[in-house]
């Protein structure tokens, strides 16, 4: 009597050798279908068994190929002590130090909180759910706050409730604060996600390094800095520079500045302030439009960094490696 493995790798039977031969003739089985005699210790192709025609003595079914034990031990990444686990997965917390191990069965928000609690942790592994749970709420919080700030400050500046320089400073300050808050947990989550699929986290560092180097070589960072810190954004209609330009505009129209009424003078000051800011933007655009060897080099270096970033993005979509790899135990498939 024989067992055979079906398409789901589940043992079926037992069946007689004649029954297996008939099933093969009917197309239900193939010569490559694995079979094992009751009491045998190994599986072999049905074709070999039919050619041999031998039948083993009665006994127990052999172990199914690829089967895994139902329990085992893994090391806690926090305290390194061994813990007993089952094929269902790791516990949510370490029984020794109570460290949070994973939130694989939890909500995306629970995984976001887990990833954020591992603020600057670059060792260990992170499941897809942990990484993408963090990425989702990171994007919602980061861009939600930033877009809200941009809309609010631009509205206030346009309505005259604050200076444009104040608006730009507020937007830049919020952006910098959000980057400082989320940079380390985001990098940690990316590195651990790559570890989970067996890749080194240094790919992330390489991508960031090349992108930053490209910006430095191409001059983009210095240009943006010059634009953001240009004093014209702090000018008002009462600034001496604006007053001087307003007088020049009036003189160009053959008007005596001292004889203008308050309403007309205010109009010239408003136009002068707009011209000052327009000149700054035109100068910035002209510098950006000039294609230089440095900009080309920076662009090429940045493109290499972008290609590596795309590779890292694809890797974050892969499922966890089963069992243990060189970065630690799998929270999703701890026993393989």
C-alpha cells in the first residue's frame, strides 16, 4: 500500500500499486508524482515504483517532504534570550523582557506605532505590514501637515496678515521639523524591511548618499538655499530698498515723488516690491536654466541613486524570508 502527494503536497491514501497505476493511466497522477510505501522512510517518483513493483511492509507513513516542526525556539532581538514559539508565529511580546516583537496580526496603525517605537533601530527585521503601515501614516501625517501649513500661510500672506518672508520661514521650519522627527524611524524601517528579504540595509545608505552628492555637485542645494535666504522676502513696502525703487519708477514716468499723494505713492511701493521679488525669481530661473558640466555630473549621480531607490522599493514589496537569516528570525515565518 502506498501514499501519494497531491498538488497541495498533502499525503493521500493508502492505495494499492494497481490503483496508482490506474490513476496514472487516467491522468490523475504522473510518473513524477511522489509516493511512499506504508512503513517506508522516503518518497520516490511513482514511475520508479511501478518499474520496480516492490511493496514495503506495513507500518507508519513517512514524514512529508518540506514539512516543518510545529514548535521551536528563536532569540529575542532585544534581550537575546531564547523563547519557545509555534508555527503560528512569534508572540507579540518577549516573555523575558516584554519587548514588542512584532504587530503582524495587528492593524496598520499598530504597525506604525511599532515602527515608530523602534526610532533608530537598524538591526533586526520588519515585515511588509510593519513597513507599509509606517509608510502609510508617515505620508498622511507628513504631507497633511505640510500642505495644510502651505495653504494657511499663503492665505495669510496674501491677505496681508503676515509677511511673505514669515510665511516662507514658517513653511520651511515645519518641513525641517517633520524631517527631523520622521527621518530616523523611516530609515530604520526601510533597513529592517530589506533585512527581512535578505538584503543589506547599506543599499539605503548608498541611495541617500548618491542623491545628496548629486545635489551638491549640481548646485541645486546652494541655489535653493540662496533663494530661500534672499533678504527680499523680508522686505515690506516701507523697506528702504523698496522706497528707492518706487522713487525710480515714479521718475521713469516723469513724476515728482514728493508731490505724489499717499494713495499713488502706496501704489508705486506695491509695484516696486513686486518687481524686487520678480527679479529674484528671474535670476534664480536663469541660473537653473544654465546647463553646466557640474549640473550634468550631479544629475547623473542622482540618477544612479534613484535607480538604487527604485530597487529598494521593489524589495520592500517582497514577502518575508522564512525562518532565520543573517539579520535575525522572521516574525512572520519564525519556523520556516
